[in-house]
């Protein structure tokens, strides 16, 4: 990335717009917390699988890396973790603080760069990275994540991926509104995640969302859940289709 400061300023501006448009209640839905408290291993839902891979985090230190408005910070805290959330956006971090307070959970939040969190070395049992790395310079993020992760600690990564050049080209033809995507973010390739994970032990990896899933979500939303279940069946039955999938989840451990 040629100019990190320019990128971060762009992210702060876009996030301020995002924060100003949010109208959802910050009161937690007990059903959502229950859903992510102990999901099954065979779940067809990518975020449920990410939470399944966490295991027991009761009393453990957990970094919500790129916490945004705190949705995942809340669930981590509800599962008993001692949560620190960091995000470049002061506006989203303020929403995250209010979300935790309203729901009577505690967490520490910092509006700070993901490249320099200010956290002590080897201070985190868990680093939870949900759809954040594709916004960042991977080498700088890698150094900081490894620095704060304890030996034996786990890193959960869930990221959009594009290994199919044909699909990447077709996806690039779909227009987005000005504030949906920045010029810096991009889906990752498998080899980029491999490089990010160098020196870490991969304990689990799974792909989700063949290209038909987002198409169904946009055009036939009532069939979206069925499409997700068909997607899981197809990827289980023909693993080679993973090359076309659009989301990857990994559990990595610092050894």
C-alpha cells in the first residue's frame, strides 16, 4: 500500500458515514447471542463456524481486531472473554462502547490503527479477525497480530476470497455505491492468506459461499437460507468447488 495514512483517513471518513446511517437498536437479541454461543461444527453458516472454532473463551483475553460497531465484541463478551476491541474509526468505536454498556457487558475499546495497537506483547489468547484483513496491508497486520498473540493462542480469520479469475472479473462489473467499498480493499487470494499465516499452525480451514449464494440473496431473498444449505452440501460433496467459493475461514495457532 503506497500511503497508509491516506488509506486510514479514507477508512475513517467512510466509517463516519456508516456510523451516521446506523439506526438499529443496540439492545442485544438474546436469540443472536444464543446462536453464536456454541454453534455446531457442521454449520453451513460462516460466522457460526468462526465462533465454533473459538472453543471455550471463558476468562481468556480476546482481541476483536477491526471491531467496527461491536457486534462481535458483544458476543465474545457474552461468551465470557475479556474483550479488547480495536478499530480505526472513532465513530464506530463509540457505537461499540454504547452497545456493550447498554447490554451490561464490559470491554476495552481503542480507536487506533491495526498496525500499532499499543497492546502488550503476547497479551491475547484469541485474536478474532472477521472480514478485516482484506482492508489492510497484510504484512503490517501480520506483524502486529503475531506480536500480541500469546504462544499457544489462536487466531480466527474469516475473509472474502477470489481465487477464480473469471469470477473476479465478472464481480468487478457489478457497480457499488460510493461508500460501500474503498479503493484499497480487495478480496484475498488463497496464497495471500497462506503468507499471512506463515509460522502459524493451521488447525481448521473451510470455504463457504459459491457464487450462486449472493445472487440468490439479492434476487430471491426468501430462498437465501436454502441456498446456503445447498452450498454446504455442494462443497462437502465436491471439495474441488472450493476454488470458486467466496469466503474462507481458518483457525490458526501460534506455536
